[in-house]
C-alpha cells in the first residue's frame, strides 16, 4: 500500500530560473577522469612526502 | 597517440606525458560512457524516458564531457516539462564545447528567443512547487486546483501528472489516478513511479502493458481534461471486438500495430449518429414544446380577440335593433301626429264651416256704432279685424266711411272700390257710386 506521506517526500521541487545558475555551478559530479586525477594527486603527494 | 584528457602525447608505458593518466583506463571510461549514451538514445527513441535518463546519467559519470549525452539529457528533461533543468544541461554542454558545432547552442537560442515561453516555464516550476507545498501541508484541494491548471497548460509535465495521480490515489479515486498515469505512460513509457502506482492500484503487468498500448491514442500535445478518459474509453469500446469485450484478458495481448485509418469512417458515422440522436432526443422535443407553446399562446390571443369582436358585434347589433325600433316608433308617432293633425285640420274646418260667423257681424255693428260716435280710429280697427276674419261688403263699407270720417279719402276710396268690385250687387253701391263719381 502506498503511503502518501512517504511518497510525497520523494517529489523534489522543480528548478526555477533563479536557481538555475546555482545548479550549474554546483553541478560538480565527478567522472572517471576526476577520480583518476584525484588518485594521481594523492599519489604524487605521498611521493613528495 | 594523444591523451584523451589533456591532448598531450602518451608515453610508451600507456600514461600521459603531461597529466600522467592511464590512457587505457580513460579509453575504457570514455567507451563505457559512449555505450550508455547509445543505450540512452535507444531508450529515448522508444519513449522510455526514465530509462534513458538513467543511462545518460551513467554516461555522464564515466565522462562528464560527453556532449551528446548531456544534450540528449537536456532534451529529455525539456520533453518531460522540466525546461529549466534541460536548459542547465545545455548550458553546461555549451560550456564544455563552445561554438555552433554544439547543438546545445541551438536549443538555448530556441528557448531564449521566446521570453514568454521561458517565463511560462518558470511559472510552471513555481506553480508546481506551490502545489507540492500544498500537498505536503495537507491542503490537497488547493494542490488539485493548482495541478489541474498546470496540466491544462503543460500537457507534457510528467512530474505534475505523477503528483496528481498520487493525490487521486490518496483521495480514493483510482480511475482518475489511472487516467493521469496513462498520460505519463504516453510521454514516458516506462516511468517507474507510474508503474509502481499502477501496481499498487491492483493492475497486473499485462494490464499495464495494455494501458501503455491504449495510451498511444492520446494526443500528447492536447490539454489535460477530464474528458480524455471518456474519449479513450469510447475509442477502446469501438475498437475492440465483441469477443474481446467478453474476454477481458485477450484485450491485453501481444504488441500489434493498430491501423487507425480503417476506423476513421466508423468514428465519423458514430459521431453523426450520436449527433442526430442528441438532436432528436434533446433538441427537437425542446423545439417542439416551444413551438406548441407559441401556438397555444397565439391561439389564446386570437380567441380573446375573437371573443372581444363578438362582444362588439353583439353590442352593435343590439344598438342597431334599438335604433331601428326607435326609428319605427318615431315614424309611427309622426304618422299618428300627421293623422291627428289632419283630423284636427278637418275638424277645425268643420267647426269653422258650421259655427255661425257672429264675430264678423258683431265687429261690423261695433264699427257702425263707433262711426256714429265719431270714433273713427276704433271703427277702422274693428273693420280691419272683421276683414281678417271674413271678407264682407259691410266691413268694406264701414271701413270706407271710417276713413272718410278720419279725413283719409284715399284709403276710403280704395275701400269703396274694393266693395264695388267684390260685391257689385251690394245695397251700398248706390250710395258709394255718388261718392266715387264726385
């Protein structure tokens, strides 16, 4: 049985124009390249230490 | 070989000479990203938008600079009514790959070229957020009103339909919830939330497949109204065979292309028949009643007029008969009066003829006496009165003598001449002849 209160919590507000800029700047989803860069950075840091 | 990340040459050990990244890993990641993009594209092509979004998000996790994946993701969001969300994806895409070679630039220009549409999209988001707030706060009536208004203007807004369906389910109105979810399945064939809600309402997977197939008849660009369900049901009724109706399970079968053209004539015929029936059953009786009422009113008016005229005619006839009677009475009276007059005249004449004329003789005697007494004026008057009563020789004689006595010889002579002419054998002729000869 569907619980209305639980289900309604899953709905997220729609994006308005005023929030679009923030959404673009905060969209820092990491991809494989970012992960590899981080790993390399950490490796380099360890080697330098 | 160039590095996929920074474009620097790749060393023999397989790592970039600049960034040091493993070319093999990057190539695999980019390849996986492309795979998921292709998967997303396939799903989007068959309107499995939710599945496409999942695939494209995965593609972007492997390579966030996958321009095609990002552009397609933006397009899918736009199709689902999330214009601003789509716009953000296109902006990020154009940021990674500036220039007209990126189709995201075209999409952005298209959206920005119509400020009204952009503002409407913003209002849509605001109104949905308000409806969501109302639903969370328990003011569901307001949420219903807001959502219906949104969906009548934005028939592609999937999230709105899902919230509306949830509200209908909570409200104990599964039919309307199904109707909203049918719209969702028309836009997004495998929307997981819609399928979940349908299952919760007791629909089997076969029923859901049948619902998906029947949802293809919905005009996805038409505004959402309560009549859609009825239209769809009528179409389903006419498109199913009788056997199918008797066996509901067979109505949800394997996928089969429906040739809608062959039913066009049937639709038109049914429409015509329904139109004629509605005219015959609804409009015609009203018209007839109206016409009958008008006729009755007219008849009553004419009856009143006729009765008034009849009254007038009877009045006039009675007046005529009265006048005729009066005229006859008057005529009779006149006739009677004339008869009486005639009788009186005749009687008067008889009386006059029979009564002895003593007044004349008396007057003549009185005139003679007045002459003797030398009262000539009196004698003249007496004689004149006597002559008015009756002409006679004595009256003329005494009149002449009275004038002579009164020294009026001319009149005296005239009276004697009259006596001589009228009564030539009178005893007074001899006497007056002497006078006249003088």
